[in-house]
């Protein structure tokens, strides 16, 4: 039988780290809202025979755009950011 133990850590970030964490939280909220919007739009467009690849490409472009990347960036860097 496996026994799992949990740990709690208290973060005490500096003001600079707090700003970065807040920025990441804002980026995640923005990405989530865009994905919900894409889902809502794609469900309507699927009924109108949209190609699902277009929606996937839009989602990838959105995520890459959040990190200031574009299609010309190297594949390993893109994959590392998407993990």
C-alpha cells in the first residue's frame, strides 16, 4: 500500500516577485477566457462545418502571443513554453 504525504509551503515573495506572479495570474486568466471564447465560437462554427485545425492553430498562436513569440521562433523553445 502506498502512503502519500502532503506538504504545505508558505511563500514570502519580494515585491518584484509578487509583480511577476500577478502578471502570470493575469496571463493565465486571459488565456482561460480566450479558450472559453474559442470553445463557444467553435461549437457554433463546428455546426457550420469549420475545420478543427484552424481552431487549434488559433489557440497555439494565442499562447505563443502571450509569450511574445511568433511562428518564426524555434520549435524547441515553443515546445518548452507549452509544457
